[in-house]
């Protein structure tokens, strides 16, 4: 959960219907504006004309440029994800991290994009893992990580997560993916998102242990996530959705705000999810008002205690 100038950040939850842009090696079909003109019935083409060939050549050139942009976008995503993992590993030794190390071991020939890559990695570290990347020594371009414990400001929930910022950040990433995918996400989509973040589900991670075990044995058993088989799938497929505990403790607006921060956009950028989050906020407000009214009614009906 990395974005282009229009959508910044790492590979993040996308709303259902938003496309990633295809796979390497694919040549997308021309759009309506790029479709080749058809000849009018009865029209005779002049001998030796090259206009249709030029049009096809132009369409191929546009397709090649679009494919190159997608490849560059995916490479930038991978570089930011790799830098995040590199910084987390270096932090285990509690030694400062220099700019030259980041360029040498991770960024490489993308050195010209260093400020943008580091800025996006810093956002990811803060909101997902609960760390703040600080410039420790400007003269020698040295950085350190500071553990902020909680990835969201004024976070009060998730006592069972022990105030663990990285675990809470991981849960919020999964909840965000589920919400942006229409309130359910296939198991394969969740594992794919983790891999694109540099977190392999079945490999030991120094922050999460074994991520798949954390998700299945902690998040599911604690009812933050629900896990069920998708009906009528053969071979069987499974999907995640919000668990009852998440529905009680975490609002859809908070999760949408979390996703929006990572993408550097406003929640209104996703109108379908934003309207649903507003409706959820209204439902929560009504439920709270009913509960308070019920408590006041019970208190008023309770007999008073007289001491004389």
C-alpha cells in the first residue's frame, strides 16, 4: 500500500475497479481516442498512401510509452519497499544510516530520485510500522529511526495488540485493502499486497514474526478479521473481511483516512467508499445516542436512596 505524482506512496489498497495497469510485456489496446480510422464505403485510397501505416505506428508508440511508464512505476514501487526493509534491518543494530549506504545498496541508478524515494519510504515507515525517519546529521547525510509506537495520531483502540505500532499498522493495511476492494479481499490479494511491501507471508520477519501466522492466529482469532471460503469455487478459494471486533472498534472513516494519508489524497477521492464511510459515521452516532438515552432512562427509573 508507490504512487506516481498523482498517487503517491507504496503499493496500497485500491478501490474495486481501479486498475494497476497490466503486466510486463502486454501491449494494451488503443483507447477510443487512439482507434484507427475506418475507410468510408466506396472511398478509394490513393495509390502509395502511408496514412494508415503511420496511424498504426503512432498507436504502437503510444502503447510502448504507456508500458514503459508502468514498468518505471513498478520499479519505483519495488525500490521504496526495499528501502523500507533496508532501513528496518539497519535499525536493529541501532546504527545511523547514511545516504551513501541507501544509494549503494538499494537506490542505485535512481539516485536522482533520492529525495522522493526517501520521502515516500518515510511515510510508509510512519503510518505502517510506527517509525519516524529523522535526518540525524545534515553535514554527513545521516539518518536514524525513532520508534513512535503508534502509527496513527491519537490512537486509542487495539489494547490487545499491546500498543504495538507495526502490528496495528499491518492490521490497518489489511483492513484498508478489504475496504477498498468492496468489503472483502481474496486471500491471494492479501498475500500479494504483503509481498509488494517486502513482507513475505511465510517467512520470519523481525517485526511480525511469521506474518501469515500473525494474521491467521491473532487477527482472525481475536475477531479483527473474518476468514471464510468463497462459495462455488473449485479449487476452493478463501477471502478476508472485517471481523466483528473491527466493526465495533474501528470506523470506516478512520481506515479510509489511513489509506488517504498513504496516497496523499483526501478521503473524497474515493466517492463510493467516502459515502459508505459517512453512512457508517451516521449509524455510529445514532447508536451512541440511543445507548446514552437508554442509560439516562434507566438512571431516571432507578429508585433514589434516602438517608433520612
